[in-house]
C-alpha cells in the first residue's frame, strides 16, 4: 500500500511539473509573440549620406539626383524611399540634352511598387523651356506619366510673365503639357501682339 501511494504521489508531482512547464513555456511564447507584434519594422534598411545618383538609359543620362540623406525602408509591406532632408533632381530630354529640367524640394518620398512619388515643401520645378513652377507639393504618377497638385501653383516664364493656378494643375511628367485650374496672371505688355 505504501509503495503504491509513493508511486502515485510521484506520478502526480511529475504530471503537475509537466503542466507547470507547459504553461510557463506557453506563456513565454505568447509574451514573445506580443513583444514581436509591438516591434516597429519601420526603420531604414539602407541609408545613403550625401547621395549623388545618376540614372542612364543606353548611355544617355536621364536623371541626376543629389540629396543629403536618403533612407530606404525595405522591411515593410509597401517599401519606400524617403529623402527627409530634401533633394535636387535634374531630368534630361534626348531632344535637348544640354538643358535639363530640375526639381527641388525639402522632402520627397518614392514608392516604387506603386510607381508613385511625392515632393513637398518649397517645391520648385523648371522645365527645359525655362518655365518655373513653384508650389507646396507635387505628386508624380509614373505609370501614367502625370504630375499633379491641388496647391496653388505660381508659374513664371523666361520673359517675366507670371501666372497663378489657384486650384492646382495636372501636367505631363516632363512639363511640356499642363492644365491649370482657376488661373490668373500678369502678361508683359510688350508681349501682347498689336
């Protein structure tokens, strides 16, 4: 009788220990899962300081980009690249390779997967015809080759004419064609034909 009692007692203790170990391990696993869920995956996977990037196509320079800081966020569902400290971009046309268009902004974000780009903060775009477009922000739908903004756009040309598009604009991505909304402006009187 005594032996069977000790054996039952020992089996019960072993069973209790197994149950306790199971709960301890299971709760640790849950804690790790909760901790990993809270981890921020939105940190740069690559950082480039004083970037100077040139993009070519068949030996022809298409784009030159300079930025003090570029951060690539590749560990998230929709990876993106961010230029938080601004950028300066030159884009070239094969028809006029000596005169690039330019874009300058205090902030930019590129989402390659969606072919979507945005530039914000003192955005200034100059096309290779000498026209300058100044606005708070601009967005580029690369897939449809279209740039747009709902901000007021201030446009000046090389002759000193100034136009204002109060409700934004839509433009072809090389700024050779554009549509303004609710526009007004000043035309140099010397430019008006008789």
